[in-house]
C-alpha cells in the first residue's frame, strides 16, 4: 500500500468536508420549501374537474 502524504490527506479531508457541507445545505434548504409540483398521491392534491362539464 502506498503511504499518502499529509497534503494528500488534507485534500481528501477538505473535499469530503466540502461535499458533505454542500449535501447538507441542499437537503436543509429543500426541506424548508414546499414542493412546487403536487401530483396524485401528494398531500393537498385536488382532483381536476373538466372545464366544460358541470357536476350535478
């Protein structure tokens, strides 16, 4: 096995920390906003009614 220098370990650590920080920020930010698309099965979805037909 090849021994890694301290510079290589620092690069690996900082790239891992950067990736983790971006991942955590993205998921935290997404969890604060409601979804823009509400499809069937989503909370708050309302069935569309036909525009030309009246419900009697």
